[in-house]
C-alpha cells in the first residue's frame, strides 16, 4: 500500500484550477489546496498567510498561485512567498500521483494535535 491519503482523482482538478480538501479529512490544521498547473500537481495549505483568503480560489500560472484577495503570490513547489502583501510562506505538503489517484502526505509540522 502506498503512503499518503487518496484525496482526489487527476480528473477532479481541471488544468489551471485547484480544489480544497477539508482539514478533517487529512488531520491537518488547515484545509489543503490541490493545484493543477499545466498537468503538474501541487499541495499547499489553503489559507493565505496574509489574510483569511482561500488560495484554491486564486489564479495559477507558471508554478505560482496568486491570492484572490490582495494578490500575494506563492511558489507552488515550496509554498515560498513571492510577493507582498504576504510576508510568510505557506506550508507545502508532499503529493503523490499514482495513475489517476492523487495522494497527499501531510506535512508533519501541520498535523492537528
């Protein structure tokens, strides 16, 4: 059995879009956003580190997600903040694609206690 939790199928996440996975399903402190950037999939905490906005509602392009509220940008690969007004990174989670299954391995630092 592979590690991680199956959260979606690749067809569930249209290209250039994202879906939100409820924190309760993964045991994490924040919901997790699964992004599809030109067929590459990434997983980050869903809440922007600047304000309470859902990154899964943001714009995705060239390995970057832009927050829909104030346009802060984050690297999809690492969660690193790339532009103001955000100043703190968001957590990145390991993602495994097996066939059409998308599995998330939650970042141990972001597990709910």
